[in-house]
């Protein structure tokens, strides 16, 4: 039941997002669109409540309960940026908004961008870790919490990978290619012109 609810929440997230943006930009009903977008957190509240009730009802904690916690964490950490990403594209396409801003490609600006992306993933993982720890405490000594602990380890890996990726852009920034007289890139690296 928990997995089906996670899938239903994911589908509902995208349906609410599409409906909210359609009302906001296509049908020119911004208040209705905003109301639909503000319903997104209710999905996580329902999933959280059902998962807690399932555990309180004596269900053995397993990977499904961990998946629910991870889903909630990722929605908290990444949901707003996903909505903002979609909003910019729909506004551009249907409401004459400016073209979506592309992420920077080079140097410090790219490193800052990567740290912002990493921060969202770290927040998502931290929320999931907290929910998983809450579930471990909630279950207490009455059940096997090994599967919940396994999800916590996965979240630590997600944090680690994001820190490594962001740090790599900081330590080894990609440099913008030099421009030639005609505005074309000039390769001055080893083997250039051979």
C-alpha cells in the first residue's frame, strides 16, 4: 500500500503542477493556479500520516517505509526548484515571459551554481535522514529497523556524491575558451593545430 501511495503522490505532484501552470498561464486564472500549486505539500502530509499509521498499526518497518521518507525528503528539497523550473518554461512559452536562464558554464559562477544544486540535494537527504531517524525512534525496540538504517546510509552517499561534484567544480573550474579575432573559440591547449 505504501509503494502505491508513493507512486500516487508522484503522479499527483505532476498533475497538480501541470494543472496549476495551465490555470496560471493558459487559462489566465493565476489565483486558481497558485491554489493548485499550494496543494502540493498536502501530498507529503498524507503520505507521512499514512506511513506513521501503518507503523503504529504494527507493520514491520521495511524498505517501503524508507522509500516514503526518502520521497518526502526529496519533495521538500527539490520540489520548489522543480516547480520554479517548470514555471519559467511555461511562462516563456505561453505568457511571453523571458527565456529561462541557463546555468553558467564556466568558472566561479558555475561552482556557485553547483553548490546551490548540491544544497538542494543535501537538504532533501537531510530531511529524509531525519524522517528515517524519527521512524527508527517511533518503532523503538519493537521492530527490526535495519531497512530504515540502510536508507539512511544511501542518503549519506547522496550527500557525499553531491559534495564531491560541487567541490570538483570549485577545485577544478572549467575555464571559458579564449575567443579569436572572429569571435570563434581558439584552442591553445596541447596539440592545438595538429
